């Protein structure tokens, strides 16, 4: 019954990103009505109410409320959540003919279509603003306009995509959100019905989504990821008659261009490498460099483009002020980090200043390497490669992985901080485990340097094999063009300079 986690950070994150105007509601069915007495600050109402009134009291009045079967004004409410049976005059369709359908046959079909929780399993229901950690919820009800609900659906599809299908029974649509959410264990979207708008004060522009409590952190992570990609609420209008050349997200309008600039004519193997803080990524990079691979380091590039005298530093000072400068006029990265940490809007502004310059320097270094070497295997070290959604640019992706407990221990030792502080720092980042699905190569770096060296050797051998396969394919393609009389391009050379 007691909360097993602190829900406040999740709720505050949802409120910030979606600008919700009412509290997300913790909703729980109780097998024993005595459990109501265990919930702090719970109110039992003195007169019968509807279920939608209880929801409104929680999400707008900031109340924690509970009810048993006799507390409901209508069996339509109590039967939907399994606290009572449906009376005969309802089950045979009579009740629905009073307002909602033409005859008893239609009314009977109506009642049969409404999903209901099983009778006899529960004795009570509890609702409260989730932000106060009143009890561990089964589902969370979030009310919002269609754009806000759509954003939540997109967020829940981000990590584990599935087509979401929703139903509408019409009146008594609370069953569409609550019961379908319970029964399926999946998010359920509903259009609040006439009764919920009349008695529960749902607004004309509001919808509701029931999210299984276990998936609420996933919804927040999805919203954060979409925000970093420029998809955010409120949704700005570009205008129906506007030239969208500068409005389209870069990934939509320049995917082919970006990939072409990175991969060139195919006579290179672009390998992205990432990991997490204190994962030992630098050890792996050093091992690959020792194999002869040229390395492009995004951290070094990021420092170069904001060095004193650069347009990047000038733009940062113009926006954030001289407070971000050190005494010698260079950028104080710690001060800037403190400003943007936890403030996604300021972080996005900073990225808008630095990222274009970083990418241009990346392209320049890539072309320089390719002018000096034929068929190079280029390692591109990007700590936030996945977070920045750059994985599509590379032929292969390497993730340097250590278990979280090892990461915490190494970070605490490296920075001279407590394990608790190290764990908090890591919690603010995308988990290494979440990066693994994007990778073609995973290097386990929890062991000795010698063990890591062996894994680096194995990965390098596979990269070399892939390069040879591409060289052979290129040579065959060139030979085929010559045999067909097309001599506009000489066959690819097998000579490899500087990578062996």
C-alpha cells in the first residue's frame, strides 16, 4: 500500500514538459475496504457521489478521497469498477433508453459493451494527486488537451513502439480509460463523456489517458528524448502558407545529406563509439588508436569551437552573460554546466549555439583523414552519441559497457565523491544499458586492462573484415563497369595507408 518510490520528480517532470493544468491522479482499487484507513489524509464523503466527481476532487481540488460501494450515487459507477453488480433494469437495457439509445435492445448492447472490473475482487477505491506519494497506484489518470495526450502517446512509443488502439463506448467512458487500462496493462486513451463533463467538470478540450504506474517513468523519459529532438509542447505553428525549408527538423530534411557528408563515397568505415561516464571509454579509444585507427574526439572539438576568440564563445556570452567566463576570458565549463543542468530549455539553446560548429569541424576532420588515407576505419568518440540521436550517421556503433554498480564505484573513486553522489550523477544521464540496443559491438569493460585489450582485438578484427568485404565489393563493382565499357572511374585500389 505504501509508495515504493518517490513519484514527485516524475510528476514535476511531466508537468514541466506538458504544462498540465491539473494533477495526475493516482488510482488504486483495494481488495479490502479497511485499507482506506491506512492512507494519510484520506477523506470519506458525507453524501453519495459519482466516480467522475471523485476524480475531479483529486485532480483539481487536491484531495485524497476514497469510496466503497455505498458511496456512489449510481450503480453505473460502482459496477464499472466491480464494487456492485449491475441491476436488472440496467442490464436489460432499460436505463440507457431514458436518454442515450432508441430502444432496450440498443440499451442492452450498450451495457454489454462497457468493460467492467470483476465483481467481488475489490471492496474500495482510492484516488489522490500522485505528486504527494499517497499510496502506490495501479494506474495514473492524466487529463490534457489532445496535443498533450498525443505527446504522451508519442513518448510511450519512443522506447517500446506499439500501435495503440483505443475504444469509445460513449457515455460512461470512464470505463474506457480505467477498466481498459487495468485489464490490458497498457495505456488507454478516452474521450470524457457528457456525464464526466457535467459532473466531473472535464473541460471541452480535455481528453484522458490512463497510464500503468510502472510505465510513467518511461513516459517522462520519452518526453525528454522528444524534447531533445525538438518535439515539444506547446507545439509551435509554422503556418500553412509558410516556406518550411527552415522549419523542418534536420533529421527530416537532411537525413540523406548528413549521411552522405559523413560516409562520403563509401571508401571509409565510420565507427561511432560511446559509453557512459566512468565506463573506461578512453581505454578502449586508446586501444583502437593503437591499432592505427584515426580518432575524432567530439569532446576536443566541443572545446575548440568555444575557445577564446571564436564565434561560438561570443554567442554563449551574448545569451548567458559574462558570468560563464573564467578570469582569463575562457569558458568556465563548470559554471555553464551548473546553469543548463536540469533546465532543458537553456540546454537546448546551448546546443543550438555549439552543435552546428561542432558538426562542421567533424566534417572537416573526416575529409582531412580521407584525403590522407585510403579506406580508413575512423573512430568517432561521442559521449552523448545516442542522446543526440546521431547513431544513424555511422556504419557501426560501439558501446563501452560496465554494470551500473561498477560505474558508480569508478565514478566515486575518480572524482573523490560519495557513492550516493555518484549514483545521483548517473541517474541524470541515459543509462548505458539503454544504449546497448543501438550497438553492433559491445565491449565489456568491467575487467582488467588485459581483458579489455582482448575484446578490443576482437572488435578490430571484425571491423577489418568488414572493410575488406567493402573493398572487394567496390573492386568488383569497378571491374564490372570496365567490362561494360564504362571507364569513367578506375577500379578501387586495395592499398590501405595508415590503418593497418
